[in-house]
C-alpha cells in the first residue's frame, strides 16, 4: 500500500464513512430540540492532564467534555459522535468515532465495523483486529490482585523504573513491561481469566461478531489501558506496511465508562476509536461531506439479526445505496416508526426467523406490500428499483 495518502482524501473518506454508519458531528447533534431546551451543562472535571489517561493524546476521552458542555446528555438515546481532530504536539490528522449511552456490546461492534470500513476504503484491505478485555470494576480488582502477586514474586527480575510504577498500580507496571517487551510481560496473568460473568458475556458477543463477519482478529491480553480510564473492551488494528516504512494509519479504541464516571459522577456508557493518519499535517479546513437521503432502512430484532444487519449495511454501502438504521435499538416498533417518519421508500427487516433462514423481509413502504427474499436477490431488487 502506498503511503502517499493526503490528509484531505483521508478526511473525505472518513466523513463519508461516518455519515453512512449514522455518526454525526457535534454541530448536527446539538441541533436536537432536547439539547436546545436543556438548561444546564453537565458538570465535569475533564482536564488536559487526566484525559491523557487514554494513551491517545487525550483524543478518546476529550469527547467526555464535549458530551457535557454541548448538553448531549439531554439526549436519552444512543449518541453517535464523529469529529476531526489535530493530534496534540505532532499536529497529525485524526478522526474520532464515539458511541455514548449504549452499554451493550453492539457499541464496540459498530465502532470496529465502521473503522474497518474506513481503513478498507482507504486501501488497507489486509489488517487484523487485536482485541482484549479488562472487564468491569470487579474484574479489574481480581486481576490486579493476582497481577500484584505475580510482580512481587518476580521482583528481582523487574527493572527499577517499573518497580516504582508498582507503587502506583500493578496495571501501570505491566503496561510498562509490555511497552519494553520485557519477558515477564509474556508470562503475566491474563485479564481474560478474571472476567466477571457479565464482562465475559460482553466480550464473547464481540468475538462472535468477529467470527460471523469473518474478520481477521487476534485476542491479545497485552493490549492494556489505564485502570482509571478503561473498562471492558480495548482494541487496535494491525495494518501491515511495506518493509522499512512507518505505520501510515493507526486505529485504537476502547470502552471508557470508568473515565466518564470519574469525571462526571454519572454512569454513562462510552466507547470510542481514534483513527490517525501518521506523519501528516491536518488541513486548515475539513472537506464537507454531502448528505444523502436514505433509500433503505434496515430493521433488526435480536443479537444475531443485529450482526447480520450490520453486514448487510456494509454491503449496501459498497453498492452505493444510502441507508439508515438504528443498530443500538432493541425495539422493532421503534425502528419501524422511525422508518415511516423518515419516509424511506424501502425497509429491510431481519428477525430471528430470517436470520436462521438467511433471508430478509423486503417491504415497499409506498405500496404497503412485503415479501421474503434471499440476500443476493435483495441486492438485485434494490438496484433495479432505485435505478427506476
């Protein structure tokens, strides 16, 4: 893959991808009546110091301040936020994707899928998703206890600088060992062994999505994050580069519920991803993305159908068919009402029966009729109807 990707091209593709998967800019989101009517910003203690706990130059956690300052907390529904950023110090170009108010694993699934689509659209077809989980607070407590015991038993083999970090937190010490590729980092306890039942279920669902979508992935316990920031899932992309060249694109993300809780005193689910174009200078103006009126609304009901819907949405994206969806919703009636409100001409419904039979319900909203179709037939039918 050539490394001559321009920042303008990067941002154009990123904006188009974000829009297709339902992410909006802050200017779009704060136009919601709920935000305008909200009398007060939510208090927070996000600073330049504590937001860098995300190890992403603060770009992941800085959205917490935006969420509070722009009154997005007034939106009692999933908030999908997209932004163009300049990496502090380096000035490199970056884009961030965030999902607030979604506790379930579909939030991570949407982020992984959207960022994979972006990376693929930029030409980086060969990449692997590396994934790990720290679990919830109970999981981290158990893991930290076992990790501390492991480090104490091997204290004589630990570098002096890492011994000092042990006083701060065992996870901080292990992160340093991983960064240095120290031999102890390969034999340390895995956080996956200490996940609580809810955290184990959450992580298993994400792995099931990766399997179902045939995504190349690797479970890597060495992907870690600061204990005051992250909880549950962490992920990054391994994108091969030409020998002797530096990474052109990096993708890293994770769930940072703990950071939001510590800085706002409110439990708000939050997960995000940062995509950075390395060795680039962010342009003064971001290219505009042209909004398209959706032709299709994809409706789902259930975890399996939700994942199948996400894969269908990506097929529609590749076919150039504007699509709307609400993957974070678990209500069939809510999605159908939304489709009617938006006056989308065609609705595709995937329930449990359709998931098992690998079919869809294709509904013509104007003619008020519907039929069962196979996926390959659906794509042909849509292309023919939209051409007309």
